[in-house]
C-alpha cells in the first residue's frame, strides 16, 4: 500500500509519505463512537491548534527570526493591545460581536498615517468598579505595559544586531540596503493617495469547520502587512459552537463591522475608503464563497474574493473523505447539518442555480496540485460553474504546493512565495478595471 499509493513528495523523506497514509488507517481502526467523541469533545480541535501553532513557531526558529517569537506569544495578554515596529503595526483583539470568538486582529503597514487612537475606548460612561475589580484591572494593565516594553526592547536589540552585521558586510550589500531604504522613504512620502490605495485583505481561516483561531495566523497577517496590504484576520465560531449557518452569520457580521467602522477609532489603521477583499483557506474558502454567492446583495462593498484550496461541493468532498476513511472524525457532516443539506451548502451548486450575469465580485481561485486533503478538482469544478453564469473567475494551480503550504509558506516572512505575486496581480488588475 505504501509503495503503490504513498508517493514521497519532492524533498520529503520516504517515511513522511508513509506517515501521511497511516493517518486514515488510524482513524479506520477507531470505533465510530470514539471518532465522534474526538470530533465533538474538542480533543481533535486542540490537536489541530497545537500542530498549526507549532508550525509557525518552528518556522520562526528555523529561520532565526527571533524578533517575532515574542510577538507570536503575545496572545497571552488577557485583553486587546497595540504594537508597532519599523515595518508593521498590530491591533489585536478588537471585538465585533458578543461571543468570545468574535474578534478581529488587524495588521497594517507603519507607512500609514494613522491618526486614530491606538486604544479602544467607548463613548458611553464606564461603570464604577469595586475595589477588587479595580485592583484586577490595574494588574492587567501593568502586565500589558510590561509585555509591550519587552516587545519594544526586543525590537531594539534585534535592530542593533542587524546594524552590527550590516556594518561588517560588504560595500555592495550596503549599497543595496541604502537603495531599499531610499525607496521605502520615497513610498512613505507619496501622500494620502498611496495610503488610501492600500487594499484590505480580510482573511477567514480554515480548520474543517471545527477548529482554528486568529492567533494561529499571526505570521500571515504580518507577512501581508510587510507586502503592502492592510490585513484583518477574523475570529468566528466553529463546530460544535456553531454550524455552517452560524459561521456564515459571524463572517457576515464581521464584514459589516469592517465596512461600517473603517476610518473610525473602532477600526484603527484602516482608512474609510479602503478596497476590501475577502480571502479564505480550506473550509474558510468554502464559507466565504458560500457567503458571497448567497448574500452578495448585502455585501456589495466586497471588491473581490480570494479562495485558497477550498471545498466547493460538500457531497463530492464527503465521498473523497470516505475514501480516506476520515469522514466520521471530520466535523464537515455535522457542521453542514447532515447529508440532506450538502447541496444546499455547496457553493458550486449554488453558483449553478444563480441567474446568468449575477452581480458578483471577481473570484481568484487558487489550489495546489500537490493537495492531498482537498483535491484540485474541487477548484476546477467551481471555476467552471462560475464561468457558466458569466461570473468573473480566474483559477491558478500551483505546482508542488500542498493543502497547508499554500498558507503556511507565508509564515516565513522573507522567503518568496508565488501566492503573494498572484494576490498582488489580482488586486492590481481589479483596481485598474474600467468603470461600468
């Protein structure tokens, strides 16, 4: 079985392919009620969180980006905070709804002239706190200040080390560095127009409809900010806290919040006239495509959709999961309200039922050819369905890219990755499209 089906990927040890094939076999050995318990109890979700979070941390260590390791642990602060360094600025934990999962993490370039306050204040009068609550609030504020000072100190130490290395480098390297600095200063002086032209990418994470948190994708938000985007990572309820309808409602609520509060203190760093693009990965791509096709009349401010390695036909993917023997441990079936509702929640089916020429934003559908979790045929069929109703859809199939790598490759803040160039080209072409 391993020799015939589990081909080692380029650059991967042969044992790695064997381990990937062992995972479905391990699931098939477990009784169905055990798989359901792991799925519904949250144990499987915790394992996914640990693996995803560890991937980003290992990437930082292997690439010796020690200046970002402290930021990666910044979620330990018990309330929202703001951080700023030479290339980007963070606004973490902005609430857009009533649930604990309803948070936004914002990452903007420091070139932006942000006149909005960095702290999140409310106009309504604050209730009086008793003595115990006041002490707790003071202690929390003190911890936040200590953590922020540690981050700033880390910035200065790393900057000093880089300066020393630069001083010891060759003259040619110094010249290149000066040219890059001069170019950065020129772009910073380009005025308010360049500031307002920065597109906003609102990212919806994946996790098989049952896992994922914004803090896992902190490096992705930083990378997009370093590449010239303003990025927002949405936190939303996942199964079993919410099914697909609840997830659609959460993303819809978050998008309305972003649209209504851009340019206000409630959404610091995001200009009011920003062009907003919606991006999702895996199950997140399914949710954003589903939302735009079903409720496009109420979110017409979305300029484009970037769908990465998504599931667009639930029944087809259920058959694929059955072959991999993971259909019972996967949250997909209960999150989509059972087999009878698969077609109702399939973007491909929804698209084929829309009127030809429906007013939809442009779609960029991206998939890795080496994806073993969601086959590339999912994106191909969805792209064909969109073309069938004359919707503007572009598809990109990436050689040698797997399911997770299409996102985790962005965790390395300095390594080139094709997805960045594809997104930039998509946003630029959409910005330059003729009116009407």
